[in-house]
């Protein structure tokens, strides 16, 4: 079934054949060229695209296999969405151990990109909670992988960008919670020094921390933002707090609605309207604010957008983050949801795992062609000079030299990659 597809950023476009997978005991279909597993398409660039070749659509692998309500260990097929797990687990007093900013990703995608969330300082990445999985290789072998069995493929598949084969099912441990509510603290900060101080304080008391930062601010407003900290609330904290209201962007406008004027206005309003203090909120608006807006990627217009997420090491964090933000503000481009977070110093779960000790900044840029790519090249120069890295799951344009600098263990992947598997991203950074 030939199809033209995009990732969530709607750039680049790729023409590929789509072959759906439905049953975990079926083999891989015959296909000319290379193949790549595709979940729900929530990666931003081309790690989930395979232009001119075949995508193995895994959403049909959407069944639960086993769940132990005493230990919280869940085994499910790789096409199950995080949203489905939450609907199943939260009423039973369990929650995802790690979750990114959308719940509409598959378990297989979470492993392939070794996703992280607001609790990296206490829980690390999703791969750290992965007990085992089954990997289907193109030669028909089915390999159960864990830290003790096929450990090389286990480490290569976590964060391995889908290149080692199809993850058929996975087993991981959920975390116990008492209620679906979050005890949240909201605080404004006026500059980056205040952000780093708040982060250090909050990480001692809160399991989840993240900040929104005004990427348009200059002068005495430069580095301002809002810091959100939260813990899962106790059972007696349950109140009639609203769940997420669902809206949707019904069509793609002819041009991007994100521009310098709309960004400045939005950021000023967002900063001023923040309610400081403590409150009880439902987990949905805390973890997944953008999930409340269906098809929100359409607001960037027909050319789509590019997300840039980098991490810079602690020694350079304040200086490099400031330089990144000044460069973004001067460009007149940027994102209405710019996220700033400090990663802990934890061993990487996988060979190509992105999180590492340091500060991570993530934001979206409307695709304005050459000007946008030139801006991202400048951000790369700052990130690389600081000894940082860019997240492949969010990337659509880094070159091979940068990738090899950001991920010095890349050569360890060579023996683990399935010879039939490839992606637009991998060909770009390898060729």
C-alpha cells in the first residue's frame, strides 16, 4: 500500500509502502529495499520515515498479554499506546514509570527513542524500567532480550531508533500511585540563575519538575519563565478538579500561525496569567498539555515545523543555554511551548540514549526554509561547542559529523543493526 507520509513535524515528506502487522506470531512481509517499524508517528523528524522503502505499521499489535496487579509488571504488544495503558492502569492505582509530553506514543516507539519525562532526576528514561522484550529480526529469528539475555541487542534496541528489528512485545514495571491527581507547585522565575536555583531546590522535594521559558524575551525579561513541580497526590487529595478539555485544529491554515508577533503576545499573556502557589490538578493537564489540542501540529501551516531539543553539560549549562536563547530571540522565531529541564547524571539505558547529565531545551520552529535551517545550524554550533547533543527523535536535519560527535558510541550499533532495517534519519547521518 504506497503512501505519502510525514512525522508529527510534517517535515520531511516521504513516499513509502506501508505493510501493517496484526499478529505477534506472524513473520515480516516480503519487501523490496529496507523496512522500518512505525508506531503512531509522533517522532518529529525522519527517524520514523523510510522514503522509497517500506514501513511496518505496528498499531495492529495492540493487545495486553499479562499484568500482575501486585507488582505492577505489565507485558503488552509494542503497538499499545501509552494512552491505553493509562486508561487501563490508573483506575487500578498504577502509572507509567516515565512518560514524555504526549501519551499518544506506542510502547515500541518509547523504547526505540528511549523517551524521558519530567522525572528524569528520580526515574531516568523509559528504558531503565524495561525488563525484557521480544525482537523479530528479518531472518525470522525471535530473540527475547533483557539485561541478562541477548544483552547486546537489549542495549542497542533501547534508544536504537528502530534499527535492530521489530519489537513485538515488551515487559516493564509500572509505578504505584494513590490517585489520578497531582499536587503541583507553580512559581515564576525572572532569569536563568533563578531557574537553576529552583531546579536544584525542587528536585529534592518533587518527583516531577519542568519549566516553560519565554524564548522571545530580551533585556530585563531575558530568561524568565514558569517552573512547575509536582508529586502524585495522596488518595485523600481527590477533588473535583477538571480533566483536560479537548479541542482540535480542524484544518491546516495556508500559512503558519506562529510568528514573532503571535509568539510575543502569547508568551506575555502566558507568563502574566500563571497562578503561583500550590494546587491539585488532574494528571492529564500536568503531563500532557498539548494533547488537549487535537492535530495541533497543523497550526504551523503546510510546510510544518522543526523541533530542536538539545542537552548541554552542567559545566556549560547556564552559559550555553543563555546563548541558545539569545540566538533564538534574535531570530524572531521560536515556540509557544519552550521547555527547559535539568537531566540527572545517570548511566545511559541504551547505546544511543539521548539523556545525559545537563540541561535540556526543547522548542519548535515554523519551517521557513533556508532561514530556519540556518538558525538550527547556529544552535548546533552552540550545542556542539558546549559538548552537548541533539535528540534524534526530534531531528530532521543534523548532519553525520554532528551525529557522530553527539553519540560517540555509534559504532557499537553496527553489529546490532538488522541488515534489512533502515530509516531516512540513519541514511542521512551515515551516508
